[in-house]
C-alpha cells in the first residue's frame, strides 16, 4: 500500500548487556568527540547468529534510543558502509516527537565485527530487527525507516512480518530511502564491484589493513573514521559489502513483499545520488 576524541578507553571496560558483562576493545583510542559521544550514549544486546556457517556464534550488537517512551515509535535501519551514526543529524529534529531506536548490525559501527569466516547476511539482519523491536526495545507499534543496504534488510524483514500471523507488533509505516534495491538500475562504483571479486577483495583488505588511522580533520569525517576503525571495521566492511550478492539473488522476491503488504509506503530519495539514481524508485513504484 503506497502513499504519495582523543580519549583512551580504560584498560578494561565492561558494559551491562541484558545482565551480561561484555568486555569492549580495551585499547581503542577515540580521536573524535562525535564518535565518542555516540558510543557512550549506547548500549548492547547479545545475538546468536542464525546463519548455519556461523555455528551459532554470539555477537554483541550496539544500539541507541532517544525520546520520550510515550511518543510514536520509529526504528531506523542504516546502510552500507556506515552505521546508526548515519542518522546523527536527523535525531535532533525527531527526538521531541518520536521515541527512536537504531542499531549497528554486526560488522558495522560499534557492534562486534568477527572476521574468521563469519558471514554477514541480510536475511539474518532482518531477524535481528525482529528480535530488537520485540525483545530489546519492546516496540508494539512503529514506523520503519530504511536506507541503502538497510532497504533490503527492511524488505526481508517485511516478508517475515507478513508471514507471521502473530508477530507481536504492528509496522504502521515503511520508508525506503536511496538504495540499489534493484541492482540492474544501479551504477555500482569500482569499490563496490571489487567487493564481489574474491581476489580483488583480499588485496583491498590487505591495503586497508596497512593504512594508518586518521587522527585529525573535519569533525564528521573524523567521526566516521573512528567508527570504521572500531573493532577492525576497516576490514569487516569488506566482508559486509558482499551483501550485494545476496541482494542480487533475492531482490525480486523481497521486492514482491511490497505487493502483498498492507503497510503504507513512502520513498524518500536524494536526487543527486549517482549510484542509486531516481530511476530505481520510479521502477519499483511502477512495478511493485
């Protein structure tokens, strides 16, 4: 249905995660106040991977909430290669009117970023969203805002939601923002294409591993640099980036969830996006 720092963390930091003490990176240095403040304002929950090859690995997932719990609920789903920090400029405009929740998917932001053969799957991310809204923040009625890679997560989540006769919550609105959700119409850049090539990807991992961290510069860029570096994120994002293969295989099935969904949909699209041009939402709107 559609409608038109420079700070060093203590030697060992423990965060309370649903009753569990979780040790974080003990030697990480923040060069950005923005990134440090974002980290300090968050919390963690534990997730057990449902992807078969991950052998039930446990990961700690970072999340944040804002606003009065009595206000309408809004869940923000981030894109690639970033994290919930994508939305840091939006929050001040929304937190007086909404109770907002956002998370960093495994491999991104301040969440765990396992590297030893861990598979970062969109389908599993959709399951994480379900767990997050039900068991962590306890939202019973909310709007879903998705961006970039998060659009595919949202579409997979929507399918699970529609297939569950008793999901335990209601999605009252579904926003889709700049995404290559239909890859034939996207203009993938060389960086994205290299992530789909095993040999090129490994060379890129080695090159990024050898790069020194940025320690000064424009505040926003420095914040993103810190967040990428946290828990070896400069390496993990190269594995997360292979989501394009999963999207390619499932994009039609996931988009078809829009045809059977009673949830109102709105597309919010930046017109200067050359990677994901306006022809993508135009096509999806007309087709699904």
